[in-house]
């Protein structure tokens, strides 16, 4: 038969490029992958989790509730603890309205939150403003839903506000503002660049979005993705955008327990303005009518016993060492002309190569790196399909998350050899 029965979405959805990168890491023995966004294996909280599970399953009375279905919005205790922790991080009273557990839902990772939010907010052809570059899996969700992206240029402390304003103005002029619904910021130790958005920039961005709403005819939301917020190992924490949301109905905030606790557990959460929450809960009801109760109660107990906090503290020290090892290796092995960031949190170093060398999957450099048995994430994969500019093709994301320190050093040394060959 000639035709296939796939829906438009089924046909449109491209294969995520990361699938190929992950497969390469598995099928090539000896390959060092600085591409994967995995977290550090040896520090995964095996003992903490074992103790909590033993406690949870101690008796029928304690064991039955987590082994039963829960509610669509998520476990009440976990929501209360999460809301309180976020208020604390933001330096706000846990009684403040913005941090009411009734404004949030627990999801299967923050990835599910992003997906559900996309489903309730955007139609095909709608526009999202994204950091240039941004989190490539979210760009994949956009591609799959036929959502258009416009990249906002980046500076060391977040988006370039003048470029944000110019983009809003150009959308106004072209009559496309009614298609614009949100600005998506990975605002802490961003995936892929490691950038943290300054608080003043979030406040200014919110103001700008407000100013253009009257031409859009509906709210334009700031979607703050704080997935790496807890993995800060230097500098001060920055207040989240919820603290700047004057009317309490323009900021959507999402984060996750994946990175700071365990990526295999995949419990995430999001705070939303009321009309969005109602719609999101209905869609979540259709997706799975609730995140795995057992895992929610695991996280809830880790939080309430203090084990979570202790774990996060030690994790930060570990990533600080790994990041420092990667930066030192870059200094030692990467040839002149290559620039890289020195992260103060998260899992990534972002490197920029001299303009004459490309970094994409088909480039000479990528082939040379593969020959040296190392891979990185090509930077061009992290740029939205924005028709107003060419995708830069001279950058790469290097992850210090999953490799051991000797592995990281060797990976960068191999990259150095590949670069020297191509340069
Ligand atoms: C920026 C960002 N947001 C969200 C996620 C999703 O994480 P999870 O679904 O495990 O919470 C990731 C995962 O890598 C990420 O990098």
C-alpha cells in the first residue's frame, strides 16, 4: 500500500538528533561521549533511595498508598513540600499566593510538563521566542507541533533585551503578534550554554511582553525552565520569575527532581496561572491521570527527611570538581582560537571554534572527533528553525555530567587532537 496512516503530527515529527548520538555512544566501544546529558552515575542516591523504600514498604499501612493510583495534580505532600522549597529558594513567604500548592501540578519529569503546556497553549503556526541557542528537546516538541521559533540573541547574563524588543516590534509590524504566546527561557545554567539569566533581565522581559500584549490580543507568557537551578556550585542563586510577576498570571515556572535527585526517577513540576492549570490538568488527565505515585512519595520522603538537601549539597561539590576538570582540560588541550564558557552550575561547557571550521554532524571536525573516539553535541542542533537568520555552525556542547574525571580529561584531549587535525 502506498499511503501510510500516520497523523500530521506523526508524519511531521523528525527523529530527535540526540537519538543518533546516544546510539553511537552505545555501539562504538571505547567512544567517550561528552554529548549525553546524563548525570553522574556514582553519586546517584542508591542508599538514600533504598532506605526510603524500605521505610515506605515497612507495613501494609505505609506501603499500600504509594502502590495505589494517585491524583492527576500529584501527591499533596509533595506539592506542599515543593511549593515551600521554591518559596524558600526565591526568598519569599511560603504563604505568598504565587507559591500555593494549588497552582501547581506534578509531572513525569519537567519534559512532560513542557509537552502538556505546549499542547494547551499552541496551535500549528504559533510562535515561541526562544534563547538562541536553546534546549534542543524543546525545539523538537516545537518542530513536531509545527510551532515556529524566533531566536533571541544571548549575552553572558541572558537574552539580549534590545533584540527581544526588536523581534516583538517586527512581529507587530508583520501582523504576527497574535500568533506569539510565550518566551521560553532555560534561565539557570542553561542547556546548552550554561548561561544564567540575570533577575533584572527576567523582570525587563516580562515588562516588554506585557507592552506588546495589547497587539497580540491575549497574554504572552514567560515560560521559565529552571531544570538546572539546584545544580549551582558557584555564585549566588537568582530569584525566579515568579517573584517578578506583578499580577501573578504571566509566569509559568517548571523544574525537576531529575537532575538534583535521580534522572531515573523523572519527577518534575510546574506552576501555572489558573486558566492554564485547568486546561493542563485536563490534558494530564488524558495523558496518564497522574504521575507514578510511588516515585512521588519517594521524593516527598527524601525532601521531608532532609536526605534530599544533603544529597544536593554533595552533588554540587562533585559537579564543581568535574566542571573544573573539564575547563582545565580545555585550557591544556584545545588549540588557540577556541573559546569556552566556565560554568558555575549545570552540566555543560559551551565551546566556540574559529569561524572557518564547522561543527555539525556532517562536518570534517565531527568526523575527526569520531575517529579519535569522542563525540560532542553540535551547536547547530540547539538553534530553532528561525527564518530570520542562518543557524550558527561553529559551536558545541560538552557535558561533564556523566563521565568520570579521567574520562572528561581524555575526551577533551581527543577533541583537541581532532581540532588540531582540522585546523
Ligand atoms: C533544560 C531542560 N529542561 C527540561 C528537561 C527535562 O528533564 P526531566 O524531564 O528529566 O525533568 C531537561 C533534560 O535534560 C533539560 O535539559
